[in-house]
């Protein structure tokens, strides 16, 4: 299983709404994530907007490609894009650049 961690930056003026949206993720989005291999997926949000994402998957690129092929992901990414800083015209899911793991205690 591959462990993936990534960072994004949520706009400070949108933090409360970002939290609300993630307290009620669309059921079809949750189903698509599970069906495309996203497991043990968590998001952590700091008060300054730093967002840390973590997930486990067999193949991150395949899991990301699977989500990209879904209609629900296209709608979700369009809705969520205004929440983020510095996307430079790409979708939030495209900006999920995995960090290099330097230590793991199993």
C-alpha cells in the first residue's frame, strides 16, 4: 500500500465554509473515492489555511486517474477550486503533489 501526503493552501476567508463542505461531502463523491482506490483518506486544516492531506492507495496515479474520469469529481473540483490559493489554473486534485516520505514507524 502506498501512503501519500500532500499540501494545499485554503484561503483564510473561506476556512469556515471549507470545513462545512467537508462535514457534508456528497455521498456520490465518497463512493467514487472508495471505488477508485482512495483509502484511509484524511484532511487536516490549520488555522492559517495550510491543508495536509493523507491517503493510502495501491497506486496513486491510477487512483487519481480513476477519479479524473468521474463526473462527480469534475463537479466537486469546480466547486472547490475557489477555496484554494495558488492553483495557477489547475484543479485542486491536480495540485496534490505527493511529499517525499523520509520516515515511517509501522
